[in-house]
């Protein structure tokens, strides 16, 4: 029987410096690789943190701004503390207890994409 693998969302970005500030500086992802077809061409890059990989793209047609991504986390309290400790001027996320029995920390990137980090409320 076929087995499905990991999902890699492609998030649309419009400003490389803002994307790096948010994803690398605030969320602590690391750049895995970058690609351009030419020096003046749009950037396509992979970023990762632990087992989570996201692709960021300036290419028209690669994703649409405003999507939402759910990312499972072990120890949401520690992630929340890490993010609040960064004193990032554009986000001060809280921890939400949801009716579907998760604890979540949600942030929006500078391009309107939403990342919902979550763990089961049972921990």
C-alpha cells in the first residue's frame, strides 16, 4: 500500500529582508538552500527547524498570501516563552486553549500567511 510522506508548504513572500527577519530572526528557522534562475529572478528558498520544513517563494503563482499552516510542536509553553523572549516588535503571541483540545500559539508573517503552532492539550 502506498505511504504518504511529509508535506512542505510553499508560502508566498514579497520582501526577502522581512522574510528573513520573521522566519530566521523571530521563529529561529535556518536557511537550508536558496535558488534563483538568474541574479534578477525571484528567490525560492527552503527553511527548516527541527523536523519542520517550509518553502518561501517570490514566484508569482507559488502560493497565495493569507494561507494558514498548522505545525505540531512538542512543548508549546517553551516555544511561547522563546518567542515572547525575542521582543519581536510585530508579534506578541499568546497561548490559546482551543475547544478541539489543543494549546496553540499563532503568528502572522509580514505577508499575511498564518502559522498555528499546536500541541494536544494533554501534552
